[in-house]
């Protein structure tokens, strides 16, 4: 065990029993013992303490007459502590934390550290600091009845990225589950990485149960997956392999065993590509056409709806990837979003668009205004800051909104709403960096 200095002098305890006194900062040590120099071991550990990449502080808890923690004094900090909190050691060492921390925030830290000092049990924590506008993750542990040490890291950006990723996933799942078709995404090993509730329900399972497993592992009939030439069954795995090779496959009578019954599905599968154009997965949409196979008009409408839904889902998926691009600026996101618009509309060959945002505009290369326009306002905190505009360059047959589809109205509204949220988040990031 590490030794403890007499006369109440504060000390950092190191492996092997070495101690680092408050005199390591060049201050006077105990007057009765006179001034001492650091041993080679102390000097080594002290330099390690100063240069640690994680923040470190040594604290002494203060109690009231009833033994309740009411404050604590900072005894020593390292360079990473100064950098992460934006303070100098001279401004905090020797001072009560209540001198520079708001009462409500001090209350939260006292609750955390008071428990560590009281029980002697180390505690991992993740806690937001309003005064620093940062989230810290670390470990607090007791050294003696009053002293405790804290190591920590600034995980603000990591937590923000996790939150963004979570919200993107939630947005995608919400859109997928609003769909009455079977929607699913597979990776290059043909394992399900995301699917909607309708797809999972066909197997009598929940969507989370299917993630990371192949079709056969998830319960699809092996014969329907692999195929059986003798029975005239192609097997939908063959289609998957073609999609991974970069081809979009449309199968109008795909067989699947749903709840013990063979059903026919109209299925479209498209390759999902990363920023380098490499195929990393498969996006599939399957619609049950068993009960209306003979209705030609309904079938044609179904194909059309599937194509439009595919465009919408592809746009949302690509938008999620664009937003998560490391280091991308708000301008980069806006230009990328407007360029994604063209293939998402019914007539991409005559489609152009622009995003007007505050005093800037971002537009496609073929942009020009016409009478065939569809638009949606971009709002940040309820205030209009711009608009998304889509134009057809030539006249098209009337539809839900002029020449535009009902699905396109929904999509442009989703894009505008999403852009508002992205803008709020980006501006919050800029404030943090400042």
C-alpha cells in the first residue's frame, strides 16, 4: 500500500508507494522538516503527471459540522486539465471550487465526488458541465478520508456525433416503419443491417432480432433464398449478388414464405455506394402483389410508387451519409443536398433546383427558374432562413401538385425540416469550437 504523509500534508499516491507532495509545485513544504528536493522517482512521476493526455486534478473535500460535503479545494492540476477547462493552474489551485463554479453545478459535482469520498469506491462518470458547455467522462477515486483524485477526458464532440448518428438512425427507422412495404438493407456478406417492422413481422420477429444475420439465419426458406432450378425457383440470393456487382434488379414475381404461405412480391433492389463509388450494401423494397397480380393498372401504379419510394429512401440514406462526412461544412452539406435532388424527382432529366439560405444560394449546374415550381421553407428555431426550390425545365402531365407527385411534396418537406435541424446543430458545433 502507498504510505500517507504525516501532519495532514496533501499527497498524490503513485504505484509502488511513491508520493508527490504539494511541494512538487515549487511551494514550501512542511516548515518543521525544512525544504526538500524531489527524488528521481518523484520527478519522473511528476513529469508523467504533468504530461498525461487526460485531465488530472487532486482535490480535498470540505465538510460541514454534520459531516456533509459542502465544497472542495483544488490542490493540483496538470496541463491537460488547464487545456480542457480553459483555465490556468494559478487561477484554481488553492481555491474552493465554489469560488468559480455556479452553485447548481457545484451541487451536482458534490453529489458525485461526495459519494466517492464517503464510500471509498472509485466511480466512472459521464457528466455535462454547463459552465464549460462540455461533457466530461472520467474516473474519481478516494486517496484518504478527505482527498480524492479525478482523471477525465473531454468527450463533447464524441457525444455530439453519437447523438447525431442516433437521430439519423431514428429518422431513417421512422420513415421505414411508416412504409407498408418490406424495406431492408444488407451488407456485402448479405447480412441484414437494418429493416422495417413489416419485414420483421413476416418472420414473426422484431427488427432488432434480424440485424447481423443472413436470410437463412433469420428464417427465410433456404430453397427460396438459394433457389431450386428443378422447381423453377431462381432464389433471391442471385439477385443480391448482381446488386453487389453494381446492378439494380427488379423482380416482379419474387416468392417468399410468409407465415407458412408462399406470397409473391414485386421487389426492387439497388446498390448502396460510398463516397468513392464502391458498393457497400443493398437497399431492397418488396411489395406483396399476391392478391392483385391480375390487376394490370394497379400493378403499373405499384411499380411507379416503388420507383418513387426508392428515390426517396435513397435520398434520405445518402443525405445521412453526407451529414456524417468528417469535417464537412454547412456550405458543403447545402451544395451536396441540392445535387442529390435531381435523381430523387420523377423526371430527373428535366429537373433543376437550388437552396436559398440566408444570403447565399446553392444550385444545380442546369438551374433556371420556370413556371413549374415546387418549394418548401427552411426554418431554424421556428424562423424562416431560406427555402428549397425544385423546377421542371419543361411541362409535364398534371399530378398532385402541378406536375409534381404527392411523394415529392412529402420529400421536399422532409428535406427542409432536416436541413433546419442540421443548421441548428452545425451552429451549435461552431459555438462550442469558439
